[in-house]
């Protein structure tokens, strides 16, 4: 077993910072240097972050991680919510790279592929002055 955890970092940043970090990573790869950065989801501002990460989201992620439901329908049952609403929320989380779906016929099994989730809104702190993208 490895000591290194697979952690998803969620932060707030701007497009210029993200572009610069990407450019540096490409340069490192071009020179044969390893790029050891954790998976990251970056939001433009706190309002966007708050729209995605709320009590319902945390509950869904805990249920997916701990109980490993076999479908969206089972996930909805476990969190005592409407299947349509859970499906919409999980689809948004998948588009952001926070969860993945393992598709088996008509069934989609949600998977949280990380050991942990760290929300660090101050990592690229620009305050709340940025407009929503």
C-alpha cells in the first residue's frame, strides 16, 4: 500500500493563473521532468464554488464513497431524494471531474475516485471581486 493519497483539490482561481500553471507543466513535461500535481477543480469565485459544494453535495459524495451504490436510483434512495434531482446533480459533478460513472447497460454507477477532497478557496485567493464565468 502506498502512502500517497489520491486527493482532489478544489480551489478558486482565475484563468490567467490556470494558463500559467498549465504552461509550466507543459514545459516540465517537454524537458522530461515529472509533473506531480494533484487533480484540481478551480472555480472563478466563491459564488460558483458555493453553487456546487453544499450540504447535499457532501451527503452525495459520502454516500457514494462509503456505501458504493450501484446506480443513480440507489443513490437517490440512500439520500432520500428525487431520482431526477440526484441525476442532475451527479451529472454536473461528473462534468466537473469530481465523480465518474461506471456504465453497465442502462445503469450508471457513480464513483468518487479520490481518497479525499480538500477545498482550499485561498490557494489562489483573488477575493470575491471576479465576475462569474
